[in-house]
C-alpha cells in the first residue's frame, strides 16, 4: 500500500511542479511543496518499516524500532520548512502580483485531488498504529485540503480575474498545515525524550499497581515508549508477603497489559522500599 501510494504521489509531484511554473501559480507550487514532503514521508515510511523490522543485536538491544520516530520527526520538520517558505513567497506575491493561468491551474489541482484521495485510502488503515504512517497520512491529508483550496482559488480567479487570490490560497494552506505539523513534532519529541505516552497517566498506573492484591506500595516507576505502539514500564513494588512475590509480580504484569496495554514490564519485587535499605537496586 505504501509503495503504491509512493508511486502515485511521486508521479504527480513531477506534473504539479511543471504545472506551477507553466501556469505561474504559487498555490500550485505550495501544493507541490507539500506533495514533495508526501513523497519523502512515504519513502522514509517504507525505509522505517524495513529497518525497524531488524531484530535486536548486541549494540541495539531494543532493535531498530525507534527509526520510525526519527522518520516522523524529520517529516514534521520538513513540512514545517516548506510551509514557512510558501508564506514568505506569498508575501512577495502580494507586493508584486503576477498573472495566473487559472484553467491549467484548475486541471492540475483536480488531478492532484484524485491522487490524494487514492493515497489517503491506501494509508488509512495503518495511521492509528504508527506515528510514522500517521505522519505520512497527515501530509497526504493536508495536501488533499491544499488541492481543494487550489481548485477553489482557480475557479475564483477564472471568474473574477483577481490574481491575489492565488497567494491567499497558498497562505491558507500553510496556516492550515502548521498546527498539525507541530502536533506531530510534539508527539515524536515526547517519544524521543522517553516521556509518558499520550493517553496514559503515571499517577493512575501507580495507583493501579498499588491496588493489586499483595502489593504494599510502588516506587521508581517509569513508563515510556520506544515507538508509538510499543510501551514499556519499569517499577519497584514492595510486597506484603515475600514468599508470594513471584505470583504478585505476575498479577501486576497481567494488570498492566490489560488495563494500560503495557506489554513490556520489568518489575522488581522488594520486602522493603529501596530508601530504607540504602540502595536503589538491592
């Protein structure tokens, strides 16, 4: 699905870039810029899947899964740069308006919309399971909105002759995409900083662990994600009866998986809190 979306998007990118210069449309160029990031996003997504599938080794004990997050962060930065460039160029067009061939602009935009809709259909199923695919889907989705904006601008220019509509559409596309780009960048940064995944509360997890029968208290709790769908947890638990430590640990592991979808948990059982015995890892 990714490869097919890449072929469709890459082919049309060439068409749209040529059309933006032939028909002198900044809106088309703006849309082509987003199309370029679509191509890069899809290419990196394919690379991330291939590289991320490599097994762990002695140097990278968690494997290469985090390459997906690096790819998503790169996509966000690239899209942000394109949006800024288009905004700057739009200001120049306001100062020095240029003629736009609305008919050709409309034909290219309609073709772009069709390609975007097909690509979105191909990517939809995987966008909720991977930040990398979500980034690629987001860029195609934003480009689809850009195509709609270009179509509206081309029709307006056709009937009014007001060429300043072209840079207005370009600015609108940029302003629409930027907030979503920042959200993607925020999510990837949180993973890279090993923050608590969105949707999870560290306090709620701590209380749930303490509520497991046999657990007296929990401390040194850490929750993070290697990728968007691989959440890890480490915690020290003080058990009331140390002879039952292993069964209690098993109940905590089961609770974390069922209640918080945490599949990889490292749990240290203790008879007393670390602080009382003078070592964090006794």
